C-alpha cells in the first residue's frame, strides 16, 4: 500500500505516516490496519503479469543503486553518501553490475 501512494508531501509525509504507525501499532510489526484510513482503502494493484515478480537481493540492490544515481544526477559521491557506502564500494558494485564507471555524467562532482 505504501508503494501505491503518490506521496504528495514527499519524504515528510512518508516519515509522519511511518512514525504514527510505529507509535499506534499494538504488535511488533506495522500492519495495514496501523496506517491512516486513506492508505488502507486504496485499490490493490494486480500482482500478475510483468507488473510484479520476486527479485533477488542482487537485483534489488542493482535497481536501488541505479535509482539513487539517477536521483543524484550521476553524482557518485553523493549517491554513495545516500546509500551509506564508500565511493569505492559503489564503484565496485557498478563494475560488478557491468556499468561503465569511467563515464561521469555532466554536472556530477567527483572528488
């Protein structure tokens, strides 16, 4: 349900929903019932076809790194900081994934 919401308030709204759910949950895990009502009643996405498939952790890692790099407009130093890894670790992941680490997108500061 969290993935389906457009999050118009962006990170602040998501943070508030998660904080509230953590405070109000009666169990050890946050469940759908712990979320605000407007999130509980959204139409469920179809889990068939190409829309969803189980991913390996390697695939998830690769996709996440690529999304963070896009968000950082190719700035690998900033992406590494956001990912919580060292720049050399990021380069190692990119090399393992077959990404060209020699090219830096315009405007990305490499230090």
